[in-house]
């Protein structure tokens, strides 16, 4: 079987460029081999899927962006689809009739989607999982090249860097096609693009509109068969409706956004399109996978933390950087969220956890402990719910204890637990239940004789204590979960998995004043 020739002839037929002699040649191939019929059938199926997702588009030649076609060709497409269905049915019938073919033959048939020329580099891949990855079907690794073709990103976040300088961050779940260095076609998912002047006209194509860059930073959210949203953060874009009889476009400038609502009829023809203004979503898309060096992080660094996690992940998503001078990076344990493990935070991105459903957390093997019994811990947290003993950050295990236990208590109140010099465990908690559905700045300060609990810059509770017991043996930190004494896992009895997001966690072996705590809150607003 000459697979390459069958693919060539099949593509010519599907593009209506095949001659009579070539039709006869293709027919002979299909009659002579069940493998040939299987290849042909899969190719027809792929074309049908692409047609359904992308309708009538052509790949751009060189770097010129093609002009999108309207639905004036819908009738021609219907004829094409009908012919394809008839041919596919014929081939399927032939395949079914060859049930005597050995199983091993079927197992050798290619199931791989099309992979063409190299277009971009996979610069970052955080918890990503593709249905089918590179040319060999393997999951692409950071630094590897990514080729033309249709992709389904089941989970995680990736960043693609193009040679022309364009960058695209794609968030799962997403279904998209990399078509050229200036074109991504998306039928489902969220894509954020940074486009320099060299890559002007970079386009994200959807079922109803082309979102064309005019020198910008923008994001697109596609929900299949429902709507497309476009948000512009810098520069200009042109939103060109493509599924209408007449040409319509809408230019958007920075801080503007629209939602395009549509539906499809029983033939999958787009109809009833409306384009509506909406508010810009500043905290919805992941637009940068590097944490900003802003006023907040500069102030934290100025205060001299012994551990500081602004939630900047490594390129492969395996670790999170400690921005303190001690560089005790955290490992991302059990981070396998169905969608994404990062969300927009108070400053840059935040760690996204889902409680007991997720069981994800960060593990820090060691960090400098307070030698004098003075501690401050600060964090921005977002709670979706209030799990029992939910963990913000704890140097505390199942049996072994450390210097603090910070999170919610068993009834959902903000709580810090410490052990004094007499070996007595002391809880200091807030009087009101912890709010859900909003970002809160939380902190506690241990002065050596008093523990103070803060929320949103205000003192919420305090209690006198007899110093801090510094004889604890536990070296490690658990962020988002209380950790086990024996391994890098979570406490099997009362793990306290956080349900929500955590950001900007900082630990100091010194006393921060009320003014400094208030400034941390105000800088995060």
C-alpha cells in the first residue's frame, strides 16, 4: 500500500482538483487493500471534522492572511458534504465486509491526526495533557517544536512562542488548530495573545469571526456553539464577522470587549448572530506566566522574607519559585487539575486548588526557622468553601509539630495555632466565619509574647502567650494542605485541603508592625 499516494489523491478529491485518471487510480487502491480503505476513511472523517469546526477557510499562503468566506458557499458545502458522506459510507461498507482481515493489520493502521510544518516552540507547559501530542503521539515537552495540526488540550496551560515574536497562552479545555505563524483556529477554549509589530495581523479564527491583531495584547474565549468573547488590553484589534451574508467588522481598542452570540441550525450553519458590548475581564485570562516585579513584590522583598511564594511556576510546572534570598523552591505535588492549576491572582497568577477533589498542594522541604520566636506570615487567599482545618500554610504535621499552623479551624474561622515554651498548643481565631467568594488578605504576627491575627489590614484577634517553642523537629512547609510527618504527601487523617486560590505567601522571622501589615493589604488592592 502506497499510503502517501492515497493521501495525495484523497486530498485532491476532497479539494475538487482530481482528474478522471486519478479517480480511477484512487478507486483501484481502495479496491485492492483494506488498509488503503481505512486510511481513506480516516482522512474523510478528519476533513469532515475540520469542516464542521472551521467551515470554509483556506490555509494562508506564506504569511498572507486569507480573506474569510461568508456563508454564501453554504449550498456548495452541503453538496460537498453529501458527496463525502456517500463516499465515506461506501468505504465504511467495504471495511466492514473485510472482517476476516487479521487483527494485527488493523492495529498497525495510523490513528494520528495531521502534523505539518513546524510553527512554534512550546515555551511553557504547566500541567498540560493533550489528547494527541506531537508527530509520534507523545506529550510535547518544554523547548520542543510544535507543528501544524489539530490539537485538543484536555488540561493545563501552554505557551507557544513563534519566530515572528508572537506569543499565545492557551488554557484547557481547548480545541484548536495551528494553521500558520499568523493563524490559530479555535472552536473551544481560552487564548491570550501578545503580538509585536513584526507579527501584525496575527489572527484567532472562530466559527463566527476572525479576531485580527493590529498591534495588541488581547484574549479570546470560545464556548462551542454558544458565544465568542474578545477582550483587548493593549492596542487595537479588528473583529470581522465571517458567518454572515454581508461583511461586518468591529474595531476594538484597549479596555474594550465584546461578546458574539450565535446558534447553529440542524445543518450546522451559523445563524442569529449578535455582537454586544461587555465589561473587560481583567482577572479571567492567564495573560502572563511570569510573575510581575511590581510594587507589592518589591515591598515584600524589602521587608526581608525567609520564604516568599508569589506563585511563579517553572516552565514545566513542577516547581514554584521561592523569591526570597534563600531560594527554597516548592514542589508541586499532586497537581493534576482537570482544567488549570493557575488562575489570575491578586498580583499576577495564583495557585488554584479544589479541596478534597483535587488534593493538590505545595511542598517545601525546608526553610529558615525563627531562632528568637518572632514570626510574621502574610498571604492573599480566596476561599470557595470552608473545609475543616483548611490549610493556608503550615509548618505542622500529623504528630510532629513546627512553629505555626495557619488556616481555618474545624468550623470555618480564620485560625492560627502555635506552641508555647511550656508545650501548650494555643489557638487564636477570628470571631466571624471566613468570607467565601472574595480575595482576603490574612496575616498573623508572633511577637514572642503575643500573637496577633489580621484580616484586610485590621486586627481581628490577639492573645498573650508564653513565647514560642522553637524545639519542633518538622522542617518542611505545606501550602494548601497539612503535610505528613514521614513523606512528602499530605496528612492522611486531617489534611485540610484548601478549596480556592492562594497567592503571595510570605514568611518573616521578625515582627511586622500594624502599619506594615496595612500597607501589604493596600498594595494588593
